[in-house]
C-alpha cells in the first residue's frame, strides 16, 4: 500500500487526532513514513489560531509538494474547515477535509487517488459527534495527550475556533474508567487531559469536569493526570482542591488569562474579571505553594492603551505565577475584533510581547529557585546516552535533568531539587 507522511501543526488536541489518524491509516494497510522522499501521500493537520499558524500551514503545504516529488497532498483540520476554497486554489493541494471528515480519510483516499480532480470534503458543523483521540508525545511513551472534550461556544471576539471546531461535545463519562486503564496498560504514566475548552466537559448524563477529577482522585489508574488548560471562569473550589491535594492530579494549572485589564477582557467578551482570577490564584497558592501556574496573555488587542498594558504587566507581576505564554494579537477574518477601531501598531504589539516574555523568564526563575531543596515526584521522558543525563518533569512541571549512568525505567521517582543550570533546567538527584 501507499506510504503516508503525516504533518501536525497546532495544539495538543490536533496532536492526538493526528496520532489517531495514523492508527486508522495503518489499520487500512497504509504505511507511515517520516521521509518526504518516500511519501506518496502527505496529510497535513492544520491550525488557524493565529496568522502565523495560517502561514505555517501554507508553508507546510508548499514544502510537502516540493520535497515529496509531487505526492498527493491532503489538508485537514481547523484551517481546512475555514478556508477550503482558498486551499483548493493552491496548486499543491489535491484534497481538503473538514472537521467531520478527518477520520474518514482512510476510506476516502482510495477513490481520490484515482481521480485527477481536486476533492473538497468539508461539511457544515452541525450534528457533530465526539471523535475520540489520544497520542504519545515522546518516544519513551511516558506521557500521552487524551482528548476528552472538543468544540467551544464562547465566541470570544478575537477567536475563530468556534467556527472551526463547532459546538462543545465530550466523551461519555462512563467510558472514561476503561479508557484510563487501557492507556495505563499501554505503559503510559501520565495522561494530559485535553480539549478545545476542557473545563466545559459535559457528558450527556450530566457529568462535568469536576466529576472527571473526582473519578481520578477516588481511583488508582496507575497514572498521574495533568490538566492541559482551563478557562478562568470555570475554576471553582472543588477543582482547586483536587489540583492542590490529590496525589493523582499534577500540581499544575495552565490558565488563559489574555489580559489583566477588565476593559480589554470585556472587549474580548471573556467571562471573568481580573479580580476573580487574582483571588483564585492566591487561594491555590495558599493551599499548596508548590503548584505551578502558567498564563496565556495576548498583547496589542484593539483599544489596548499603554495604561491597559501597564495594568496587565502589574497584575501579572504581583501574581505568584510561574510562567507566561505570550501571543501577539493578529486580526482573524470573520471575527468581531478584526473590525474594532483603535488598532495597536504591530511594532508596539511586538514590543509589549517582548516585555512580557522577559517578565515570564523572571517569574520562571523565581519559581524554580523557590523549589530548591524540595522533593517532588519525577517522571522520566528522554535519556541522553552521550551526556548520561535523564530528562523529565515533576508533577508541578519542573523541567529537570538527573545525572544517571543508565536510562531510568518508565515509572515515578522521588527527586530532590538541587540547583538551576544556565539553560534554566533544574538539576535534581534521586531520593
């Protein structure tokens, strides 16, 4: 059968879906290859969260056709859902697949490969089912991304994802115990719970995200669980308690703040205030100061004045958070914010991004320094035979390296945090 090269662009959910597509292709007899030169088919799973993501998708398409010596190129994912006609006009593209069609690709390819015409398989996002997906994120198979939720209906004014992914849907709650055990039996030791809006998990039988965490906390599945991301308005006392106190749930939260200015949050149509998030983060740290908290922030949103930006900077500076993911605002077609007045010049947007990245570096270093001397649960991920170094992460997301003359088994270890090296990696020793 034909050889297929898969390319993934985007989030953890995309990564899990690409891996699941790989499995489905193999079940149909296709062979997966890593080399463009061997590929007869190249499938590109795309992202459209920013202009840069769009550019990356188009560049990947052109490279695929060029380096594969003219292979059949199929494009799927969020960018494909929203820009099917634009993609069909690219001479490098042979087929476009929407969100509903992506897991039908192994069946669709047979006839498409025999036809000379371009194929556009993109449906409207109505009556969507939940498509299960999970993926290993490294060769050691220590950690996997497990999609339990998809879609979003928040309609933030800067975001195209509801149009690309459709309304929220979730895996049935009663299936979760079996899936958790199955993933554990495959040798994984960490499951990253993933979704487009994970905290909006809502099974049809009225189970919610906090019920998922309760299930995890009350059972031993032989793995630890990490929350990929959760919206600020969905954080509540039960979720805080599970993250701070459960042995099975990683001491780590990643929260899309986006701005510390309530004026900007209102323009974005976010569902919280900065004061509420400030209170929740202080509550988390008062219960367990070792919890790692990361924030997403957008700089240069329309109408963001110097005063608004300074408000965001001071807000974050005064928060006991560990790191930032900073994004420069980019106009997205068919979003309300694209038509907002008082746009911030791109030069100023990027300047603000760099300022927050510097703040992130200092926050991370301060968090790391505060962990020196403490003992944490460590999971090995990658081993360097040449350097005799074992790399991995603790439950609270410390990026650690351990000097070891052997590769550690795929299991949990207690380590003591000793020092920070020049690469901002923590040097630890086994206890």
